[in-house]
């Protein structure tokens, strides 16, 4: 994974489109949209099979890389954090801790 290579693209999207700050899925969709446009592929005329082919052949950015890049950018740039940032940080941290502690009980 090359997370740093996505920094400029992700930061630009977070700056220009505040609604993407709280949704990794919306952010990913926008990143993929622009990547497809750069490949001269019209996303609005692309079927699911072609989209799956692009994803599976690593022609579109890895979702984990985009998420990690967004998280690092928001960590370093508080002004790019979404409205849910603080509450999600605490809630998800507690949820993950609980899941790990009770791993064998499920």
C-alpha cells in the first residue's frame, strides 16, 4: 500500500467537499470517480462488471489506503475533521477495545 501518494488528492477533496469528511465511502467513491475520469472511463456509463474488474486489477486506489490517508490528514489538520470526528474517535476506540477483550466469547 502506498498511502502517502494519495495525500494531495484526498486533502483536496476534504478541503473542497466538507460532506466527505465524515464518510469514507463517499470519499472513496469520489476518489474512484476522478481516477476513472483520468483513465477516460465515464463512471456514469460503467457497468458493475467493469467496476469490479478495475478494483480487482488494482487500477483503482485501495480503500484501506484512502481511509488511512484520510485519517492521517485529519489527525494533522483539525480543520479538515468532520462533524462526527470527536464522537467517532471515542466510540470506535471503546468498541474496538471491547471486541478485542471479548474475542473468544463470541
